[in-house]
């Protein structure tokens, strides 16, 4: 296996990406709902669909400070901040920013200032063009996308997390164009119809045209898109080699939550450090998106990226497969500024040229244990 890896790394680009990841080291990641309060009620938001707001955030700042210190002691170095709406708790977001690598996901209505958050990655939600987004997130009243565009005009921290609905693929080109013209970057999510809207929002209709239009945007704006064709395919089809997406293979579980006792023992890889904290900071949930979520409608991109990253050995069967694994890792590290952001973005066009391959894949042959030089990269990644 070591000789095979060495052959792959004769490629100058792959060697560059690999060395950058080696220098950055592994992530020991958690997710936290920083507040139970939000200024929107989006149709299809897992947080409110599963009533996670019943876990109220502590009012005592000392409790929050103690939680941060406990996570530092535990070895956490990366935090995904969600909610609720994190911009309603900027003081606490600042404390996380000062202590960890992190990314924050916001609806964009309230601008997060640059002062004090100069290099903080900000994931801006958008769920379609102005009409679709206003319907899904703004209760047909609030033009959320429009407000967020104004708030983050020419803001280099902003990455649009564009949640694409199955039958609204025709909106992708105009939405991405507006985000790029706004001076921002773009990645993609996929809409799971957990609210039962049906029609054009029904994930059962599939995302084939969505993927084609994502590929079109990658070709047009390779320096601005922080998702590869490979990632999009894995997430939207729920297929990784011969495996199908589901709870039994999801790596973004909370290992010490009793709900996951059987999952931890099933032999599939998982993130040993990961925890998904409810807003009370005392309880955790089964996985990123709840205790009882149906995995058939889960298209959580970070969880699927983790599935890819934790399965390095399955990607060692060919240079193409290894390139897809390595570029997935690198895009995640770039988007979250764990490696140098400007240098990483400059490599995006070449990365996209390597990460667009998809084919019918047989079960990977056994390749033996991972070499220690790469094992540490995947032990605790998100």
C-alpha cells in the first residue's frame, strides 16, 4: 500500500495537497447549536422539525465558558456552529472563534461584523432564487436572500451554502451568478423534504439535473466553487463505492451517546471525537441532525464528506479514486481555513479538473492496513 500511495504522490498537485494536509494535521471536531432561538422558521429546517429548541441555551455565561474549557481539555480543535441563529449570539461565537478553528452557518439576515471576526468562515444559507428562497425561508414575506446579499457584499469570509431543491435545478445558474457577482464563494447542499411539501421539493425525484447544473457552474466558476462533482455525486445519490448511505455507515455520530452503542460496534468507521451538542451544552444527540432522523432524507453535506474522508482505504484502488478522496479533504480544509485560504483557492481550477470523475465502482480490493503517515489524518476528521 505504501508503494502504491507513493506512486500517486508523484503527481505534483497531489503531493502539494497531501503535504498541506500533513502540516495542518487531523481535525478533532464537534458541532454545537449555540442557541435555541432563531429569527426564521424555514420549511424543512431539521432543528425545528425535531423540536431541538426544547433544549434551551444556558443564560449563565460561566456555563458557556466552562464548556469551552472542557472542550479544549478534551482536545477539540474544530467547531461547526449552528443553531438556532448564531448571529443572535455573537459574544459566544467570538469566544469559539478565539479558541478553535471554526465555521458558522447563518441565515444572513443579521450581518456578522468583520471586526473581531476577520477570518472566520461564514456559511450563508440560500435555498433557491428569490421567489423560492422567500417561500421556503421567509414565509413568503421576508426576502432573506436579498438581505444576505447586501450584508455580505464583497465579504471574503462568505461562502454560500446553496441548498438545491430537486426540481428547481433551472434556478442554479442565476443564483450562483448572483453569489459570485456579490464577491463570495459557493458550495452546495441538497434539500430533504422533511416537511412533506412534495411536488418540486420532493427529494424522491432525484437530483440528476441538479448535478448537471452544478457541474456547469464548476466549469464556469472553478475558482469560486468549493464543492467537487465527486462530492455532489456521493451526497445526492447516497452511494460510496458499493455502500449505501444510512445510519449504519454515517461517521458523524456522537460515539458516547447511548443511542449509538450498536453503531459503534458494527465495524464501520466513525469519528471517535465527534459530538453534536444541543443548545443546553449538556446533552448530545445521536448525530448531526437529531435522534430519530430518517437517514433516507438526510443529505447533510458535512456528514457525507466525513463518510468520504473516513474511508481513505476504499479510495486507494486507483489514482482517480485517491484524487477524489484527497481533493475532498483539501476542499474541506480550504473552506474552513484550516490550510491557507488564498493559496488553496488559487488551486481550485486544477483541483476541479481532478475531482470530476465518477464511474461504476466495484468493491475495492483489500489493501492492508493504512500507513501511519496517513492514518492520523483520518482518525478524527469531521
